[in-house]
C-alpha cells in the first residue's frame, strides 16, 4: 500500500511538474531537467502555498528534493485546494443568504408600493368625497343666501307697506 501511495505521489508530482513547466500531458516529459522559467513558476506556487504555517520549508523543493518533500508539497497543495473549496462554499452560502435577503427586500418593497398605491387611492377617494361635500355645502350656502335675500326683500316690502299704512303722526313713532 505504501509503495502504491508513493507511486501515486510520484505520478502526481510528475503531473504537477508538467503543469508548472507548461508542457501538455500529451507531450513527452523532458526528464528531470527544468528550465529556469519552470523553477520560477514553482517558486511562485510555493510562495502562495508556503504560508500554511509549516516552517519546515525554508526553501521550496526543487528537482533535487526528495520524494517526501514533494509529497509534503502535494499535501500542502491539497490542503490549500480544500481551503479554497471551503471558502468557495462559504461564499456560495453567503451569496445564497444575500439573494434570500434581496428577495425579501424586493417583496417588502413590492408590498410597500402596493400599500402606497392603496393609500393614494384611499386619499383620492377621501378627496373626492370631500370635494362633493364642499359642493353640497356651497350649494346650501348659496341657497341660504338666496333665501336671506328674498326674506330681506319681503321685510323691506313689509316695512314700506307698514310705513305707508300708518302715515302721519304714528309713523314717526314707529320709525323712532
């Protein structure tokens, strides 16, 4: 089992090295010789994954490193990949929560807009009734003013009739 695991690690190491060197899986490997560009890529990868808290790597593994060093590197890469997946899962969960909150806010806004429209319709209805009541009251005021004018004319006519009927000395008493 250990030999099998080591064989798998070597295959994974080879694959990682091919990925870092920029060669395609179909292309034949170039042996153990890597160019300086590949070393730079590997160093950059190790710098990214080197902050995992392990201080055993003062220098990144290179082509002369032991299979154990490469296995540790692969473990660190796996650990980093796992952490990336966890972060992605957390981000997805947060995105889902944000979408749910956004959906609730949109529903609240829609409900508030409906309440505003209902309140505006109610206000228009109240305004229409108030306008109708004001027209009725205005008509009543006009009718009352007309009745008062007619009554005043009758009182004036009655006053003239009374004065004309009592002309003479008694008329002065009535006027005073």
